[in-house]
C-alpha cells in the first residue's frame, strides 16, 4: 500500500490483530476516529492480507494508514512470559514503533498482561516511578473521575499508591480539566484506623507538604458513583474488582429495566414518554465512550482497548490516546515527579511510625 506519513501529523501505532474481532473492528474504528481527527496517521501491524481485505470497504484509508506485515500475533491465552521476547508479533512491533520514535502512542485490544509486560520492557518506567498503573476515566452522577490502578499491580506498597496519586492528579487535570482534583484512597471505611497499613502510610505520604495534592482521605466503594472524589487510588487487585463490579451492576440495572418494561402493560404504555430519558441515560453510561485504559508511568503512551469492543469503542480509545499525546501527558509526568523523592519521604514516614 502506497502512502506517505507527514511529519506534521500525529502518528499512532496499532496492533491490528488484538481483540476478539480483529482486524475488522480495528479498521472500522480507525475509519471512525479519523473523521474527528483528520491529522492522525496510523501504522497498522498485523497480517497484511487480512487487513487489506478489510481496507477494501474504506479505500480512502490508504491516504493515512500504513500496513506493516507481521508473521505472528499474541493470543488471549498466551502468557506474558511466552511472548515478551518474540519480536515478530504485531503487538511487540507496534509497541516498538513508539520506542523507536516512529509513533507517539500505541493501541491494542489484545492480551492485557502481554501488553503491559512488553510495554514496560520496551518503553521503560519513568525515572522515580517504580511501577506503571492501568488507569481510565469512569462516570459518576455529576461528571467523571480518574481511577487507578485497575489491574497492573495486584499488590502495592505505600510508595506505589502515592505515585498513583501523583499520576492520577496529573491525568485529572489534563483529561477532566479539574484545576485541583480531589484525591482519595479506596478503602473499606472512612475512619483513619480502617484498612491495611500500606494504605495508612500512603495517606501520610500524600498529605505531606512535599506533595501539593488535594487529598481528602479515604473513600468507600459505594461512594465512587457519588462523585466525592476526582481521583481514586487503589492497588490493582482491589481496583479491578471494583471496576468489574460497577460494570456488572450497570448491566444488571439495564437488564432489570428491560425485563420490567416487557412484563408491565403500563410500562409499555408509558414507554414513549420515558424514551428520551432512557436514551440519555444509555448514552451517558455507554462503556464504549470510556474505552481505552492507559498504562501510565511509562516513557511512552500505551493504551489498552477492551478486547470485546466494537468499532465505535475502538474509535474512542483512539480519541483518548490522541488527547493525551496532544497534551504531552508523558512529559508532564516526567516533569512533575522529577523533584519528588518518594523513597526519601517513605523512609521519613516509616521512621515516624516506628
């Protein structure tokens, strides 16, 4: 395929073979995203024959996409340890394009563990940050909030949680345009004595005068949807469970609503009057709008799309990635953590505790 990627355009690298319905969903998603972001060009890594077949429906894509053939791809059942050194997969080569400076972000709907492992190996962690985190924006009743970690680290130290607070603060300022985000630690209670010791230590670190953060204390899971905080910090195990519980609850409510309407004649009669409200709620809660979780804390932007998303969801992942690139998100994190020595602060807190 003949095309030129202009130096004036934002370039995003895509693992075209990741996800449940690739490369069709990927190609369709790119086509949708380009309509709102005409300056984005794409590097697509994967099976050239399969990708080109889907391109036939969108001949205009040849003007802003380049296909790079890869002989292999990462499967959902593959273990990270099995694929991390395989340089011939579409995922590896897509991430490596960011490392080489050929693209400014990478997006994949593939194996989460493999994407995290390869991204961390190739892009490296930003200096002074010990672990990257998976982060995304989620809706609450009055707007949006940032939540992390959502699965990258099942166990976290106080230092890790404090780092997540710093990163989340930056992300909320940039993506949600909140000047001074309210930061809270996810815990089993609001009282200071509740929860594990590392959460208590993290609270002390975040409240330190060295970190000019708007820390409001602990938040319980049922308060997430109330909009009490703009940044919610957790270890990856707890955060992942909380997120999936929210997703499951949303599906439950949707299913109960549909079932109730079908069983009630009065509900069916009143349905025309409720439709505007139902459509508004459905649009607000549409998980596709929030697709695209970032691996934050790396020297490069790596974005994970939901594996089962459709083309619209994949286009939103592209939109979210492009916004962070335009806002120089990675460089902003580097700049803001450069003068924060969390290791030293951790030692001070441990000294005070013991």
